[in-house]
C-alpha cells in the first residue's frame, strides 16, 4: 500500500467535497490553472493523501491540482454492493469529476489501479483530457506473485468483509517488518483509511488487478500525449514491462531513481518535476509571425 510521506496539507491546499452529477467526492486541491489543470487518481487501498506531497510543487509550477478519493475509497462513501465498483463505473465517476472541475482540458494521472481506471476513462471519452500519465501502472493484470497476494486478500474480504479490523490486524501481522517502520501517526492513518474503505470496492477492484486484459493497442490509437512514469523497481508491473508498454504507446518514459511502486510518495520532488515538465511540453506552441 502507498504510504504518504506526511499527512498535513500544505498551507496553499484545501480539502473539500467535489459535487458532480454522480455524487460528491472527497478531494484535496491546490494551485491556480495558470498553465493547466490536473486530476490525480489513487490506487488500490490508497487515497488522495498518496499525492499530498505533490500538491505544493505542482501548484508552484502553475497548475491547479486535484487529488480525489474514488467511490467507496476512504473519505468518499459508497454502497455495500459490488456493481458500482467495476472499472467502467469508476471511469464514469472520473469523467463526472472532470466535468465538475469546469472548462478546459485536464491532465490525468492514474497511480497503479488508478491508471487502469484512468485508461478506461480515456478510452470511453478522450475529449476532456490534455494528457494521460500512467504512474506505476501497467498494460494488463499485475504480476503473478502479486496476483496470488491479491487473491488471498479478495478471498478474505469476501469471507470477512464485515470484520475489517480483523483483516487489518492479519495484514499487519503478516508483514511485521513493514509495519514496524511506520510512525504512530502513519499507523493510525493507514488503519483509519483501511477501515473507511468499502469492502466491496476492494473486492471488485482487486479482481480487476488480477484479471485486467491488455488494452494498450486500443490506447495507442488515442491521439493524446502520454507519459509512463515509474520507480526503478516495481513488483506489481516489472519495469521492463512498463518500458515495453511505453514503446507500444509512443509515450514519454521517465524512471524515478531509488523509488519503487509509489514514486509520488517516495520521491515527490522528482516526480512532480517530471509531471510538470511533461505537462509543459504538451502546451500549444505559439508561432511568431
């Protein structure tokens, strides 16, 4: 799971609920759209807080940046049934969020599962978007080893979804070294986020990570600037697979050295610089007469 490097919003950011024609979504927002706007979509078991360290540098670069909790994810509520959490439904939510942000194209960034949701939204309707960044998000299902771990989690949620505290305790006990590295504040937040996430959201999106087909060829036919950004190590989608996907897409490729599956949290300064550079490169050129 992604672990935010800090939990306090920068002074220039604000938290609120974004009203859309598909409901209200909890968001963090910073900046003014001097150079453009961006929507940041978190991954499996994640939340808008995974982007908290990107808000200030991207706002300083001239962008209005909005990070969102999807339906059933942390501070955005959702129903206790499975049908609203399929990727196509979550893609429709994303398109509604973009409509609610107002006029002008949006730079879309999807982290991990958020990349699959973002891809589905772009394939449904590319018109509202200025660019697409797939952040640590691959061409199809996650790697086999990670599929096995996710299947175990999905099975536990199917059997014990009404005991989210019990599942959380089992997860932390399974990897005590990872848990021991977390500060008390971060530990409390991670538990709170887990308990607030709707089990059915995790079940359905977990299945998507296990079964998602390769849609890269479809995406390559969309005339939209694309960036594939990742850490130098990734266990969900190995880096050579991401390299190959970028080539198939004709996308810009950036690797953030020394990071793994969440460069947005592990090295936010470098990640923000890469995003701003890419977004700047997509701006229309003014040709002098």
